[in-house]
C-alpha cells in the first residue's frame, strides 16, 4: 500500500479545502488548460492515501491549491514528484502529440525523469518507428490553433529572449567542452525556469515565439544528450522539439530538428532512416527553405548515403550542398544555422569521402575543416580525427598518427561520448600491417597519455 500523502494533506489544511471543494477546484484548473475531466471527493481520498493520478492531474492539483494559497506549487510540493518519476513509461516522449498542451506535459515529465535518471529512459535506444512517425506527422499535420493561455504568470517577449540567450550560453559551453559538461544544468534550467512559462499567461504571438524558443532549447538538449551517449533521451528531446515547432508554426526550425535526427541516426548506424529524415527536412519548409539550411540538410543526406556506399547519391547531395551554400547572404538565414559555413561543409566532405574510401579526396576537401578558434573544440576534434584516418588510408602512417595526436590534445577538455567513438573508429582502421610499423609503437606510447585514448581501452589493438 502507498504511503499517506502528508504534503497534500497539509496543503489542504492550509488552504481550507474539503475533499469536495478540492475536487471542484481541480476540475476548474483542468478547464483552464482546455481539458474536461471527471473528479469528485473519492478521488481526493485516494490521493491522500498515496495514489498518484494519471496524466496532467497532479499538475492541476498543484495549480488548484496554489491559486488558493497565492503561490505557485509543483507536483513535488504536493507530494507526487517521486512517484510520478517511478511511474514513467518506457515510451514517454516518443509520440508526436495531437495537442500542444500534451507536448508541454510530456516535456515536463521528460525533464523530471531525466534529472532523476529514470531507468527506462537512461537505458533506452533510439526507436526507428518513432523517427518515422514523428517526421510524417510533422509533414502532414494541419497547423495548431491559437496559443493564447491564461495561466498565473504573465509571459512576454523579454522572457522569450531570456530563454534564447540562456540556450545560447549553453550552446557555447557545448561546443567548447562537449555535451557532458553542462547537459544536466541545461535540463535543470528548463525544468525549473522554463516549465512555468509554458503554463503562464500569454498572447498567441508571444506563445508562438515561446514555443519556438523552447524548441530551440530542446534541440540543444537533444544534441547534448546525443553527445553524452544517452541516445534514447536525445531522440525524445528531438521529437518533442519538433512538436514545439508545429505549435509555433516554425517550419524552418522543424526542418533543422529533422536534420539533427538524421545526424543521430547515421551515428547509431540507421543509415536509411537517416537519409529519409534528411529528405523530410528538405521537404517540410517547402518554399521558405533558406540556402544555408538547404546546404546543411543536403550534407546530412550525403553523410548517410556515404555510409550506405552510395557514391553517386552522395556526390550529388554534396554538390547541391556546395551550390546552396554559395547562395547564402548575410541576412538569408535564421541565427541558429549561422554556424554552418564553408568550414563545416569541408568537414562534411571529409567525413563522406573517408567513408567512401576516397582518402586523397578526404584530405584535400577536408583540409579547411578546422576552426582553430578555441570555441569549436569538439568540431575541430572530429574533423582532425577524420583527417588522421584519411592519411592512414593513403598509407601515410607517420602523418596520420601525427594528426591523431593533435586531435587527442584537442579532446583533453571534452566530455563527449561521441569523441570516444571517433577514437574507437580510428583504432578500428589501424591494420595489422600498420601495427608492425615503428611509428605505431611510438604513437601508442604518446597516445596513452591522453584521456580519450585511455577511455577507449586501447589494449584491444596493441
């Protein structure tokens, strides 16, 4: 039997609630959120005995009591937080919700479960069917209605700007130190500061900007989770970010999120799904697609096709990416895609040609893929490691190991599961013949001094 909910009982006493009056207040709170529920005094009795109601009911209870007490309450305050986490279902966050309000509840549950290291999510792997369903739903769903809300807290343009600015700060940390450095801090910020805004009071115009800003923050949460190696959680953040763009009517950002899904799908070996997601990203924004976004989406398609060994398809996609990027102007793109430039595209060429076994082209086209500014350390690590692999593929062993050591130096300050996988892939490309070379012995002696090399358990190749 569940323990008695002492917190709820104390708050009811403080607010002067009877079982019946709380039930009525909860029904009213649900109506404010656009939901029609059934609730009477018997429900309240069960809650007091420790039962946890399903869906949004805990949030409505907190809202009902909070309004009476004149302060905002969370489901932790009403004694339902821990139990809500323990009741998390494995499919949480995989659905593309029918209603924006449902998506809001879903992301709140995701943030809470993530911070609590909920086992069903931490161990989850990406679900291909969820990628497919979300992309199709986003492509064909009609626009949502108005996003006007009448919650307790007024939300305005300055609040939206705070979300964007905070996410930008976390993005800088992500690029410089890896997703594992500040991922939990971002999720805590979203859970503590952003969640109440989604339940606030705002106009339709502000609501659309709010949902777009939250979608960008969720996109970053997805990238940081992906970089940290928690792929199931990353996939869920991407899907919910996509749903937020639907509410905001932001088709360009939605395409960028599908592109991120494609990137993750390629990394985990789902190459056909990755190519399909990249093509959906191109299709969704239709006539509003900008040159840089088109280039980035084509590059993601090329990356997937290279892994599939489709040389012709890859070459066509890369050529189109290059053509599109040449059309960009200073004001043609949204701010969040500004990072994708000639340096990033060079890195994509390097990845693709390496995967196709065209090592000389990988070194030639990937030569300009290093930022070297100290702000994009992870991108520089990836590009440098790809260059090292390409030189090994050409038989230039000494040059390849020299470049690999420079990559490992870049990786010393990075907390990134992806970086470890890049090192593992580099190790897998070292042939038995290469291992017999004197340069290999010298290299491994030096490489053992770097954290990323040690983390990959290099004993497998020595």
